[in-house]
């Protein structure tokens, strides 16, 4: 497959939400109108019905809606009684909200390194970091990019240390771990985001906490409405964090399509995998730097695990990454870097005292990863254009990286 010229090739944005909307417009618009006619905008029946839908989908007893995935993290920690003086282990290679909202809950994030094959928390690093904690109260794995973290290992470490596992499942609705269990179903709580770019995305912000702990669900229902079960009587100091009915109405419709969209994303991922592997790439679980094509595709877990590809993230030598993105931009292909600065190197967390080199696998991933378009509506022609453009660039420039790129550091 030759590298298409810019003039003849299709544009491929990183994400095209309009293409998804066009498929469901006829269902969504009446649902929105119904909410407007009811004039019940905050919580209410539509939200509680959607909470039941999500509990069923995630195989949990309870689900409690809130205003965002970030708030879901904060509320779950508050509901578990975690706050000032407490420590929570989490990855540093993640979206800011993981560490930011542990901090918002008053606790201190303690960063552990990742497994470079999966980009998820490395259980050995979690154990090591836990040994240095004085007041560890929870472990928060992130199911990054839609691949479930190693929940068996996380639950085992949590059991040894007698702390709960709070799952940051913001990117992972419908993802399944090695046992086939849905993300958000095995920890003390699962925290979901319905930010528009998520596989199940609303028309604005939204979030949900899943749990099998009825007491926790009750506390969350109180915490999200200023800490009062009865209006104007407050047992605790809560927050204002509710899911609104317009979002719930949209999300209920979208949930019916979610598995089909996920299957389409998975097909797209397989298509990329085949194209890249045929050109000599390997997966992130292999020694990708020395592959015929120095490019790693995301290592796909075997069934019953299920990667839902909220992002399809490849890995290339750091010295090639910026040039590759420029090359793709010229060909109207959108990409993104998740996450160029890991949390332990963010200015706002300087007070925690981390230094460059503290989390080598995290830092290497921040230098070497690039997210490609993976949304359900992509055509084969678009996928081939992306793959061919990348293969052409990496093939042409890989010689230049010898000795110059960071390589696999762990
Ligand atoms: C890993 C992770 N955690 C937390 C969040 C926060 O979710 P939200 O944007 O809905 O607040 C996100 C979403 O962007 C995320 O990707």
C-alpha cells in the first residue's frame, strides 16, 4: 500500500463525533425533547433509569450518577472516608484527573510505574511504592485507553495491604479484564466519565460511580447533593455533583449502540494491527525497538478480556515522534499525544518531590506514544491511508534513530 499523496487522500480527524450523531439523530432528538417537555433537568427518573442501565451493563449492584468522571473519583474517595493525610497509589501516566482529583479529595497521590506492554499499573511497582507509604488508604488503577488493568494482581496487592481498589474506569466502559469481568465491577468503586470523547460520551460532562457496596452508594447519593439526605438538613459537607437528565437521556440511547460501536473500534484496531505487523511492526509486549519496523501496536489481551480501544496508541522511537505527527498533519490525519508530561513531572505536583528518572517506564511512554484515529465510523480507505502514511514515514526515517532514541528502557 503506497503512501497516499495529500491531494488524493481522505481527511482523517482524530475523532468525528458528528459521524456518530448522524447515525442516532432520529433517536436522540425525541429523547431530548421529552426531557425538555418534562422540565425535570436534575436527577429524576431519566437519571435513575440510566443508573440502573449502567449497573446492569457493568454487572454491579449500584451505580450513582454525578457531574463528571473527575467528580466520580473524588466522590468515591470521599465516600470511602479517604481525605487529608491519606495516600492513594495511582499511575503517573494517565489523564490529569486521576491524580488531580485524589488531591481534590484532600489525599496525596503516590505514583507507581507502569507495565510498558499494557501502559497500566505495574503490580511490582505498586508493591514497592506501598512499602514507602505511611498512610496508604487505596490503590487506584486506571484502565488506560480502554484496556483493563491487571485486576487480579491489584486485588491481591490491595488484600495484602488491606486497602480498597478504586478503579479509574473513565476510559474503559465495556472493557473486560482477564477473568472477563467488566471494568468497574471488581473494585470497591468504579469511576466512569461520559465526556464526549469517551466510547459512551454525552453532549456535555457526566460521570458515574459503580459499586456493589450499598452503604457506599447511599453515602454517594448524599454527598452529591451537598451532603444532605433531606433538603436543607446536612449530615456531612458534600458537593454539588449531579448528572443532569438531558445527559442521561442521550446516554441511554447511546448505551444501546455501545457494543456495536465497540466491535467496530475493535475491527479497526485489528485492521491497523494487520497493516503494521505485515510491515514488520510488533506489539508493545515485544522488543519493538529492534523490530523490522520500529513501531509497537497496542498489545491486545486474549478473550475473555476485551480491549475497547478508547484510544489506539502506537509507540515509535522518541526521535521520530514529532516528525511523524507533522507528516500525518500534512496528510490531514489527526493524532494526539497522551500524555506528554506524566503527572509526577507536572508543575502543580512539584511539591511531591519527584524527579526525572523516578518512573522510567512512564517517562518512556510519555516520549514515545501517539494516538491514532480509531472511532467506529472510520472507513477502510481512511484506515489504510493512516497506516500507509505511518509505515512510509517510519520506514524512511528509522535508520536515523539508531542510538538516538530512548528505546525500551525497562
Ligand atoms: C483516565 C481518566 N480519569 C479521569 C477522567 C476525568 O473524567 P472527566 O473528564 O469526565 O472529568 C478522564 C477523562 O477525561 C480520564 O481519561
